[in-house]
């Protein structure tokens, strides 16, 4: 049996601990203070739940891609792309 060190997908820290189960999958908690204790899974069921996909959606939208083009490239539903774009903070609030 080989142990694989998990890293937080948000901050990259290796200060990760187990945080219970949800739907039979192990959840993990980032214990880094900079990350504000976010939780994540080691493996996601759907591509749209991965944190790196959400950042890719934002990058592609800034580059001028439409929601349908983004959904085709990332193999996720166009409504998911729209929901991610609606949840992000406007540039004026940053």
C-alpha cells in the first residue's frame, strides 16, 4: 500500500486532515490559516466540481469565450458555466 500526500487544491498546502464522509466519499479539511479551512474531496464525481475547472471558466470568459464554447471545451453543462460566472465577484468589488 502506497500513501499519497494530499495537497489543498486552493492553496497548495500539505496541512490536510480528514473531515468526515459525504455520500460515501472522504472529505478533507485544509488546516492552513491562509486558506480559511476549506474542505475538498480527493476525487470528484463530476468535472464541474473541481476547483481548477472553475478557475479555467473564469480565464476563458475573460478571454472572450462564450458559455457554450466553454462548456464544450470543459465537457460540462452550459448552465454550470453560467452559475460559476454569476457567483464570482465583480471586478469593481475586488
